[in-house]
C-alpha cells in the first residue's frame, strides 16, 4: 500500500474519532442543560417555595434552640446554690460556680457517681431521666467535710435526648430556717397572748356590778393602754414581715430635719413625762436616702427608745453629717446605759433588756430589729455602743446614690 493511501486512512480515522468525541460532548451538554432547566424552570415551582420555607423554619428553630441552651447554661453557671446539669449517661455537662466552690472537685464530663460518690443520688438521677418526673431526696456528700443536702431533680426532654437539673440545698440551712420560723411563730404567739390576757382580765373586772367609778376609770385607762400596745405590736409584726418579703419600698429620699421635727412633735408628751431634753444637730437641707415613711420609722424608733429607756432627766442628742459617699447619723443619750451582757442582742426580735419596764412603757421588742432591717436593706450599717451608767450611742450610715454624691 502506497504512502498516500496510509495517509488517507489516518486522516479518516482521525476525523471519525473527532466526530465521536464531539457527539459525546454534545450528549453531555444536553443532559446538563436538561438538569439546569429542571432546577431553574421546574414543572411545580410551589415545591421549591415549600422547601425554602421549611429550611427557613428549621434554621430559625435551630437559632432559638442555641439561644435557649445559652440561657440555660448561664442560669446554671450563675446560680447562687450548687446546681448540676447531667445528660442521659449521668455525666455532668454544666455546673454552677457555687457547686465548684462548695463540693469536692466536681468536673464537667465526669460521671455523677464518680464525682459525688453518692449511689442514692446517681440512682435517683437515673430514674428521673427515664421517667421524666421530678423527685427529691436527702443525700450526704463530701463538701468541705461530710454534709447533708436536699437534692431536687428536674428532668426534661432536649430534642431526642433527656437531661436533668440537680439543685442541692444545704440541709442544715433548711433545718435552721425551719427552727427559726417555728421559734418566731411561738414568740409572736406568746407576745400576742400577753396583752390579750391583760385585756380579758380587765374586761372581766369591768363586768363586776359592784365596781366603783374610780376603779372603773383606772381599769379603762389600763384597757386603753393594753389595746394600744396590742395594735402597735401587730403593726410592727406586719411591717417587719413586709420588709423581709421585699414588699416595702426602701428606695427614696427625704429631708432629715423635717422628719425629725415631726418625730419630736409626736414624742413631746413623753419627753415632758420623763423630763428628757432633746438636742438636735441636723444641718438644714440634709437629705437621708430613705423614703419619708422609712426615715420616720428609723428615727422614731431610735429617738423614742432613747427618751423612754435612758432614764428620767437624761439628755438625748441627735446629730448627722454628710460625707463624700455617705450620710452618718447618731442618736446618743447620757442615761443608764446597757449592760455588756445585753448589748450584742438589742437588735434581735422581741429582745428586751428590762422586760417588765419595757412592757410597762408599751415597748413591743421589735423597734430596733425593724431599724436594723431598714438600714441594711438600704445598703447601710448600724452599730450600738453603751456602758452601764454612762449612756448609749446608736449610729448608722447610709450610702448616697451616685447622682446625689456630687450634689
């Protein structure tokens, strides 16, 4: 075969190969085009809209879930009591700062049993995670020694998983609070029973048909005294309860001199009765960072106590001064003073240095307790100094709000 023939055969083969490659390329291009047309121009465009809507809702739900988990994490971490969050495997996934401080080396991603060493708590967590029902039990844990805690378990569903929050409350604190509440209730009952018994006895005496006019007048005077004392006691209990529950308004400002002038007017009969001299050293325009009702309660209790219990013919001085960030107030008398044995207790509820004298003068035993609660609720401090035979000084300081410090 000639060289020309071979050349023609080679050209023909090359052309056939090129034609085959071109045909394959065109077929692939047609397929891709049909796919693009199916996406860009689908036969049912509402399907694409529905898919896009579902994707948007899923993204929004995922974002809400992330935010909720972040909030839960912050609540757990910043809780003032020991809190643990465990997963289905009862591994700790989050814990509060107080748990790290109070418990013995708790660790994230460690098992509950391994961390706290309590089979009872681990079993309770397992049951709660399975049943998704809250539960409570008392357990002993290693926490700065062996201590009892009331554990409250709150399981919940987190998507396909189950998790459980465990709150730990010091059982000793719970017992102490219960004892204090019972003691307070018993003391209140006793304090209320005393004037009621006196009132009942006086009423029975007044029913006597043979009672003389002079005795009747004396009994009525005592009856008025006992009912007034009972009313004051109830008022003080309700006021103290309002303070402790946070229902009383502590924020505000009032003119101290104006408050004290009103208190002096109210105390005028008692100052005459006991021959007490009041000396006031209050700068004009000095404001106290308490609303008028609270300021009147504080100053009224302190000044009335000084007038009643300092002794006949004593002198009571009330002074105040403003410093850079505080207002300092002192109520001082030169009377009989308070024995060192009683001084640490004078701010306690119903504590009386001289019980018979206090009841005779109409004291409820709650005045100084109320004063201390108001001062401390407003961020202040109060203290008492006394020496038997040399008078008593009660002073307190209250912080000024930032806006009033430069005024």
